[in-house]
């Protein structure tokens, strides 16, 4: 069985083609600058890489060329080999708690929910429509970023604001990165061989969120109404006091959406360091003794530790902490600093194990009170698994 996982952005389309018999990637790639001058694609397969600058007027063009290339590069011999298409969908509000077969209702809902994800939902619809145009007979599945977090109880997802904001306008915590946190949760189930455990899943990349999981279900997560909430990120502030918004509006003569833009794009690591949003650059500057980079890195670690501690109490203790995504999978010093600060919870890090990268690794010592793992996340595979499961039903 072959499944394509798709992540459609407003001018991009990322794909992975899986052979689901052994869950391996046959080909993957990216179509960029769709509808913009200089559009191009890169396809990787079998250790090879093919790229080309080519006119892509819309997402349908990109899908046509993708499928054409899969055949001409002999990655597949016929389109009939594609059994299903899984789409990463960002916002399913409180309606979608699971992945679904995509039908007109799902597309209408994505359209209706677009004010909750104005950049992502319309782009997701473009991806769906493009595949519907080119592969009308192939079933499609939607996998929502928000779905895994739908098990949160009211006291977790409500904000302490006028209730009408929730009941009439949908203001609540939705949470994001759900597909990654679910992949991590399922990986931990495989490692432990059971599904009753308390897990703190730390997805720390350019964006980042931490999720508390009890017996396979999300009980709380750090991202909120939007992905701006929670831990400090590469360019996003995470949690702040909202009263600073009108104060800075006045100081800088900006409107509210310009300030939100600053909080999304010019804050976090890049904001505090005034240098870079990339943790690798920050760590180099820290080694050089740069004070702003050190302050940025310390705040970043502090926020992660704060939320882990909060979720440890919420869960009534933790069996496993997982680090994943760009920083979580790769940054040895950040993992070490976080774990060392968790010593009051009985966490003990194994420095040799922590120096490994790129594979599932237990980085805590045998006598650590909480097992700490690095697990590379794989949202594309999770999407392909859901797609296979739903089309097989
Ligand atoms: P992601 O959003 O999951 O792709 O993560 C991207 C981020 O991971 C980058 O912005 C980097 O900050 C971080 N990253 C990747 N590799 C490393 C590394 N070796 N050390 C520290 N940070 C890394």
C-alpha cells in the first residue's frame, strides 16, 4: 500500500510518499513559490535528488507535476499504486477529535474555521482541491493538528475571561502540534509495552509546545487559542502579560496586529538575543559570552522547565519525559540544562547517552525517577498511518 502525506502551505506543498508495508519513505520533496515567480520543486528518492525551476501557477499544477515526476522518475509505475492521500490540516476547532475521511463537509468546515487559522486552513483547502482535481478517485484523509488536544477538560481549555468569549466566539485553548504529540505518545506506548502512563511530551523546534498526557490522552498543552501561547520559541514569545500590548502600541505607534506580528516573528530567541532564532547560532554566541544570547537561552530553558514542573504536578507525577523536534532531537546542551534543572523531581541525565542524536535514545540514568527519552517525531508517518487505517475501514 502506498500513501502520500501532504502538508500544503499558501505557496508550498510538502509531500512524503510511503510504502506502508514497511513504513518507509519512497520519495519526499517540496514544491515552493507556487503562484510566485521562481517556483520550483525538489524531489528526493533512492539517495537521489532532482530539482527544477518550473512554472507552478497553482497547487493543482504542483500536484500534476508531482504525480508526473513520480512516474517519469520510475518511483511508481502507475497512479493506481497510490492508495490514499493524507493531508495535514491545522484547525478543526472542537468538532474534530480524530482524523477523518475528507468529504465536502470537512472542506466546508475548514472554510468556516478559517478565522481561527487564517494562514493555514485556506492553504490546506488548496491542497485538498488540487488532489481532488488530479486524483478524484483516490480517498483522502484529514489529520488535524488540534485533534489530539480535544480530550482536555474545561478547566484546562477555558481561559479565565468573560464566558461569552468562549460560548459565542470560540475563545479557548485549542492546542497545536497534536499529530507530533500523538506520534510521541504512541512511540512511548511501544517502548513501555503498556498504555497507562504519565507522559510529558516536549516538541521543541522553531515552534514549540509541551503536552501532558495521561493514559494516551492529552490533559493539557502549552499552545492555546493560537500557536503564540506557551513556551518561548524561535521567533514567538510564548506566554506574556497581554497588558503590554496597548502599552507598546502607544510607545511604537503600532496597531494591535502589528504588535501580534512582533510577538510572532520578532520575539522569542531572535527577540531577546537580537541575533538569531536558531538555537545553534544562540549556543555559539553563548560560548562567546554574549550576554543577550545567554539571557535568551536561559529564558528558553526556564520556560520549558516551568511547564514540565507544572505538568508533573498536574499529572500526579511523570513516568516519561520526551524531547522531540529540531531542538529537542538535536541540542545536547539544551536537553542537559533542562534535565539538570529537573533534579528536584528526581531526574538524572546520562551524559554519554545524551550525546547521541537522530535515534530513539533513553538519556536518563537507570536510577532516574523519570525516564527521559529523545524520540525523533514523524508527523508525516502519523498522517500516513491514519490515512491507511481510515481507508482500510
Ligand atoms: P523544527 O522546527 O523542528 O524543524 O526545528 C528547527 C530548529 O531546530 C532550528 O531553528 C534550530 O534552532 C534547531 N536545531 C536544529 N539542529 C540543531 C542543533 N544541532 N542544535 C541546536 N538546535 C538545533
